[in-house]
């Protein structure tokens, strides 16, 4: 049931990204172009999403119950605001601004058949793997 | 603002509601956070097969959702602004950054803001602000 739930929610996520045109880097870069011809679409996408997650996650926490198909909630354990967080978010911001693709839309946009997007995802996955290796070696 | 613009904005809101619903259902069902860099990135690590199955299914679902949209409407808006080496450099920045910062637009944005995590709020403000400054420097859609 865990895998089925993941498959179904992944489907909803991909559908949502496609309906909202977030698979198009031009829309994302348009949103980031705050001092140029600003495209507000991404603000509505993020707004719509947290309109559900803010009350929904609060309710999930208040239930004091287990998830439907798992033993426990896997809430992120870290809470400190440290250098890796800021540096990582900043690097991600630069990459997001250049390409207009973040991980979810990049993976979903492979369905367009664009070899450029597929190459983007390959480099992104290799970078995840390499960064994990470096972090593991340093700790 | 034309009707076409209104439809684009409405579709944005509708898609956002779907994405939020997806994240909430994944949390309620499996107890997991719908952060794409975390879910997909977890597949590159050595892990028990039970941990891999749901991750792989989420990624397959993500592809199937976009493919279903493409097949049912016959078109998918996908316009690249950057191509070639610059795009692959961007991919490396996205990969390294989301691993170091442990989250992307979905994990820190949709889910982290959803659970009102100060850490995620700082991350989200940082990557959006840095991205806006970067676009200001290198140019927008017509760069």
C-alpha cells in the first residue's frame, strides 16, 4: 500500500505540474524575472499548494495517529539553520535561475521527449550521487 | 489581463491545489514528505528494497501524471530558455544545492512551508531570492 500510495500521489503531483504549466522553464524564469516581465503563475501554484498543506499538515500532526499504511511519520529531524542549508539553497537558486528547472518539473518534463531535459536529469542525478559521496567522506 | 492570461493563472492555482493534495495524501498514507530531491535522490543511495519501491513508484507516478496530461490534451507547454552546456551546469548546481540544502521547491517549499518549519522557510526565501538576483543579472526569458 505504501508503494501504491506513492504511485498515486506521484501521479497527482505530475498532473498538477503539467496543468499549471510548471514543466516549462520559460514560465519559471518568467516568475523569477521580478524586475522584468513578471509571470505570476508560479506564485499561484505555490499558493495553491500551501493552501492545502498548511491546514492539512497541521491536522495530520494533531491526529496523534499513525499514517494509514506506515508505522510512523518520517518528519525531517533537522531543525537548525546552518551553513550547508544556506549554501545549498543558494547554489540551488543559481541553478534554478539558469535552467528554469527544479527536480520535480525536470523529471516530469522528460515526458516531452526533450533530450536536453533528459540530459539535465542525468547530470542532476549524478550530482546527487557525487554530493552524497563527498558528504559521507567528510563525516 | 486577457482571458488567456486568466486561464493560465486559474490552471496555476488548480495545479497547485493538486500538488498540495498529493503532498498531504503521501504524508497521511505513508508518513513521508513529498520532497522530490529527497525521494528521487534516495534512489541513488544504497537502501533496502522496501525503501526503494515507494520512491521508484512516486517517480514513475510523476512521469505518468505528466504523460497522461500530454496524451489527453495533445500538447505540453515546455519551452527551454537555456540549452547545451549552460543547462548542464545548471543541473549540477541544482543537484549539489538540493543535496547540500536537503530539499528543493517541493520539500522545503510545498511541504516545509506546510509544516511551518523555520529551516524550510529560510531555505525557500534563500533559493527564491538568489534565483531572482541571478535572473536579474543574466536576464529573463529573452536572455
